């Protein structure tokens, strides 16, 4: 893996457009409205694949086939079924300390890692690193579901035998056995947001991985970045606009009021895409399958928002992003708003671990420079 060396004066705000590393995990082509996982179209995979197959592709680089699936499934089973004794004490300890799911997850990963005896990436071979990455990613939907239920004073529900990660996650969060349509809808969302280039949380994970730290430490850092409202913390806020509007005849006036007040319209605009966000288009198609008044309101809200944003900010391509329509899909699936970001984390953990494993191949620590713009050194008085 190589990096591009830049002088401090070359770096734009937010490092926008700066190439900091090479990757084979994913590629986002913002001008085209396209992104891929390895050698597959991410949208095609989200429309046709399973959560487990996309997971295998991202972290191993191998297509899920009849020959390769059993081996990957065995590693996942080792991390969950055969190591369940590690998971239960962690959930007990963390749920006693906090009812907050994301705070609990941030505490649970290091505890689980300690129980498993995980070591720094620097000290492991490639296969051992993969074991740790799969183990923590496999535990994540179980931890999130368990922490959610414990926070509400409820115990975890029995595992749905013969059903995959997504169905069992929905079972814990909603309390219901999901039908195929609901499972398919959430599967599309989870695959669509598993990875997305060097976003803030992924870059954070890679910076920590470059130090040789263990996988749990990398994930905790990434999760901290994800909780920010400008990153993964926005899906629930995207619905706030629909709630505030309430009816078609209030859409334009409400949006104009938000823009006039200088407030950001959550769910619109993206740091990379200069055309329609392909993930938003996918989620819109998924939402339309269920339909209903809420979806019709969202369609009209999107049309008005994009038109008014174009008038207010000419020259900027501000379209609905994935968070706007993903919020509708998660709502349709019965996921509470407080669980939108944890659900995003369940998916993004897969991408984080893929990048952590890739970064671990490079022995060079990520250590950029800064440009000092403070006052000059004062000369002591004689």
C-alpha cells in the first residue's frame, strides 16, 4: 500500500479530494453516482445478495460460492454460537452500566476482546487478524439487539433457527418474527451502507489500525466518529422534517424557513456525490414497494427540497442522500428511531473491519502534518 505525500499547504478543508491511501475494498465515484465493493456493484449486491455474502466479499475479498460459504459460516459460528459464553457476561456488565446502545457497544467491544484474548494487529498474522475481525463483527448485531432489549427491561428473544443475521437482528429489535419483505428491505439497506470509501469513521478506523492497535480499539474509534450528527447520527433527524411538515401544503414554507434560518436540511447533500446518491435511489425503490401516505409525503418533500435548494444554493448539486430514504425504510421495518444509528453501525462494522485488515498490511503509521497559524514566539523581555 502506498500513500501520496503532500505539503501542508496542499491540503484543503476536510481533506476533500486528497488521496491518503490505496484500497481494494471499495470505490466511490461521486461524479457518476456509482460505488462498488471489491469487483461488484454495491447496488446490485444490495438488491440481490445476502448480508452474509456481502460480508464475506468485503472482509475476505472472495465471492461467496457453494465452496467458500461453509468455511466462512464456520468462522462466524465459532465467534457466536461456540463463544456465546464470552458474550453473555459482557452484555450483563454493560447493560448494568448504561441503557444507551451505542455507549454500550463502545464499551462491549473492548470487554469482549479482552475475554477472547485479542492482541494488537501488529502481533498477529493475517489469519489471526481475520479471526478477530470476524469475531467482533459477528458479535455486533447480537450485542446491539441485546443491549436494546436490556435497556427496555427485557431479555433477549430466542434465536430464529435457520434464519440469518438480518432476521435475527429484526427479531431482537422489533420483538416480531420478520416476514420476507421486511427482511429483504433491511438487508438491502444494510448491504448498501456496509462501506463507502474513506468516510470519517472508516478513516478513523484506519488511522488507529496503522498504529498496530487491536481490532476492538479500531472499532471503538470508528464508532465515536459515526455518532456525530454529520455522519451516522443523521438518519432519525431526516424524519424530523417530515414530522414538522405533517402535510403537503406546508412543505415549501417549512423548507424555506429552515433555509432562511441557515439550518442544514438533514437528509440532503453529500460530501462526494455530485449527482443522485445511488443508495438513496435504492432505498426509495425499497420504500415504494410498501408505499403509503408517509412515502407519498416523502416523495413530495424530496421534490420540493431539491428544487428550493437549487434556488437557494445555485451551482451546488444537493440531492436526497441515503439517510433520507433509509430512515423511511427503517421506519417501515419497525425499527425505532433511537435504533437507526445503531443499525447503521451493525452494517458499517463490516466495512470498518475490511479496512482495518487492509490497513494492517501497511507497516507505516498514518502521521500527517499540520500548518501552524498561531502567534509567533514571544521574545522574553530583557
